[in-house]
């Protein structure tokens, strides 16, 4: 059943985020990785599918049945595996383009990110909004590492320098260039080999205890 507790009533809640990030490699069970990948694959297929009316009707029935079963397993955002499974791409959060962190420390964050068919913008390349989403999460990680806490995005400016390909391992780097009190100015780049696809200028704000 859906957890109806308000976030403020949850023991791990502080402000708008978990007070304890509760990172895990077990939440959701041993098959959660396969479950997440199957959902991502469904999103990829749906992006390009042109089903017959018969297949659409069959798929609707199947999805309604599955959704009804998932309704019995819903939890709140504070206990869902998505976003906390550090063993999975993008911590198991399928709303994000998948990425894997290779370095994270005072000098910033280095990640390998790839955009799947679902992230198509047009003409065979990634949607600019999906590029921004990936930057927002990885830049947020750089700011979080710098303060050993949680930050919110104040602004994120993306400069699109060249086309971002799909189904290609890309290199994303983000780092805190300057800090002014609770303000963290974060820059970043996205590369396909030596070719610069995009870069960012952004501002993140360190949250006070209990701040949303």
C-alpha cells in the first residue's frame, strides 16, 4: 500500500531531502537492477514503436495489470530504491539519463553518461533537455561533495556546442569553481571523446539544516 505518512513524520526526513541518504545496494531486492533495466528498455521501445491497434490494446491490458500490481508495492520517496541504489546507473533513478561515477572528490565529479533511444530529441541525437537533466544531477553531486551535504539548484545554463549522440559512452565532468558562503558556482563539460558536446555554468545553494 502507498505510504501515506507526510515527509515531516518520517524519521529520515529533514527539509526537502533525507537527513541520512540511506544509500543502499539491497533495497528493492536482488532483481531490482533487472527490473530497472526492463523499464528503461520499455521506454526505449515505446519511443520508437508504432503498434498495430491490436498490439496497442494488448499492451494497454498488460500495462494496466502490471500497474495494478505495482500499486500494492508503492512506498514514499524517502524509502524507494530509486535514487539510492549506488550500484546502479544514476543510482537506480530511471527518470535520469543513466550514468556511472568514476571519480568524486574535492576536485569534482567524473562520470560516464549515455543517452538511450528514449532520450531522442531529433535527427538521431539526444534531446537538449535530457542533457540538462544529466548535468543538473552530476553538478549537484559536485556541490554536495564540496559541502558534505545537500544543495539546491539556483540556476543552470547549458551551452550546446555540438550534437550529443545516442548510445555512446560520453564523459561528463563537473566541479565547484568558486564558493561564496552557501553559494557554490559549478561548471561542467560533456564530451564525446575530444569533441565538446555541451558545457554548463550553474549556481547551487547549500541548504541549512531542515531547509527544503
